[in-house]
C-alpha cells in the first residue's frame, strides 16, 4: 500500500454512485467545451474545407494520434496512477515525474520515426513543405507537454483547473481554425493552425502547475524503477497505436480508394458524430472513473462495487442517449455538417449499437490498465484488431459502406461478451456488507 494511502471502509452503492455523479458534474464544463469545439470544427470543415474537408480533418487527427497516443494513453495514464498517492515535491514524486518527462519525449520520437519511415500512408493526402513540418514538430511538442501537465493536475485532484484549461484549449483551436478559414488559407495551413492553437495552452498550464507547487525541480539520477513502471503503460499504449490508430489509417485509405472522397465523407460524418459523444465518454472516464479505479487498486472489494455501480448506471443511460441520437439523425446530419450528409442516415443504426457495446467494454477493460496487466491488454488489442479486419473483409464487399459500422458492432459485441465473462466477479453483487 503506498505511503499516505488510507484503507477506507467499504461504501454502499448509493455512496459510490453519489461520489461518481458529483465528480462527473464537476467535469461537465470541460467535456461540454471539448464537444462543442469539435462540433464547430466539423461544421466549419464540412462547409468551408472544400471537397473531402471532413475526411482530411479526420486524417490529420489520426496523424496527431500517431504522436500523442503513446504519451496520452500510456505515459500520462501511468503518471496519474503513480503520482496520485504521493506528496508533490517528495523524492518518489520527482522520480515518477522525471520518468514521465523522459518517456513523453520517447513517445514523440517514436511517432516521428513512423512518419519518416512511412510518410505516404500518413501524410500522402496532403501537400506539405519543410516549413510545415518544422511548425508541426513545435506544435505537437507543446500539445504533448500540456497533456503531461494536465495528468499531473488530475493526479493532484485539481479537477477545476483541469476543466478550465480544457475549455481554453477548445476556444483556441476553434478560433484558430475559424481565422485560418476566413483568411482563405489552404487546408494544410488550416490544420496546422488547429494544432498550434492547441499547443498554446501549454503556457497557462505551466503557470497553473507552478502556482500549485506541482512542478518539482528534477535533480539526481533518473529512476530506473520509475522508467520500468511507466514503460509498461507505454507498451500498452503502443498496442493501442498499432492495433487501433494504424488500422483506422489503413481503413480510411481503403475506403477512399474504393468509394472516393465524397462517399467516404458520408461514413466519416457518422464516425465524427460518434467521435464527439465518445469524447464526452472518454473525458468523463479519464477524469472521474479511471483515477478513482486506480486509487481503489489496494481495495478489491470497494473496486468491484465501484465498477458494478458505474456499469449498472451507465448501461441504460447510454442506451437512452444513443437512442435519442438515432431518432434525431435526419435532423442532426444537416445541422452538424451540410445537407448532402443527410444521405449518411442509413449508417447510424449499427454505428450506435457498436458504440454502446464499445463503451460498456471499455468500462471493464479499464481494469487491465488500473492493474497494469500489460500482456493481457496487448492481447485484447491485437485480438480486437484481427477480428475487426476479418469482419471488414467479409462485410465490405457484401454491404459497401454499411459494412464498416456492421463490422464495428459485431467486433464490440464479441469483446463485450468475452469481457463480461472474464470480469464476471466485478458484475456480481458483493456479499460483503
């Protein structure tokens, strides 16, 4: 048990639920700002980004994910886990924080290596210059540093500051893209502006962390134990990058080649809507659910009660919310994008079903992250990707674009079933008190 941690008595389901809801409401502003900003970006690119503007935005965001997945979904997740029980400025705190900085840079370098080795699939759809690449490096470095410090704030329980910085990031990115489009810049410059505007959030984030005493002076030798501990999370994120982001890149390339940019835009519109409410879900899970799940790692009974309570709460809530989106799909598509995107309505049903299954699966798979079970996590990601590719090979020729969301739904149906069996102890009511 970490120094300073307290073994709490088991809490009732009502207490667990109340705590989860209070913290969820506290993060609503930041999540709402991110979602609203993403919706505005989609609308602007659909209207003013030219042919395929929405697909090019998604492709650029996948490019960003190539650089940020390893730090954000690996290093920063580990930073939250290991810094949360520690006092800022202590020797162990400095060791974990220093290791986080080093592995953050390693993640960025690995993303750069992938870009150098395979530029065609990653940036072949853009017309780029050397100057563009230099500004890209600066922007992605600033954005990644901001995300690292954001995880430090979450570990310290500074949710309010984290929320306001998220709001600022959303305003800057939307304002930057709007200004670039108003000036008539090419899509490549617009997307670069989108990145640089987000990177500017690093400055206020540093100021907030400094005032809170969360930026210790790093001195002494690098802790190899801390590097090994965080490297496990880097490996987990690497599997997500290889079996998630890379598969999405390849799928989009196949769809563009098979159906053209205009038709691919229809599928992209539906996945963009999905991305927006997925952003709400993941924002809530990363700022509320996961930190608490990690904190309960030494209290298995309380952890099981927490998982079960959250799953039972979110399953019907998510079903109602996604069902409402389905009913409003013919109104939402023209509102969020353009009239021509109304033709994508037929893709919604399997996409929404697949997303409901995906969210419930993720709630359970967060346990692998909280327990740092690297081998099992990587095996799940690899199996999931292979299943998805197999399903796409069978469904794309038979159903065209509809085959993509059908494969998505089938994939997560299988994963949820297997996860529910594996984590069945977390879904049964505990007999302890």
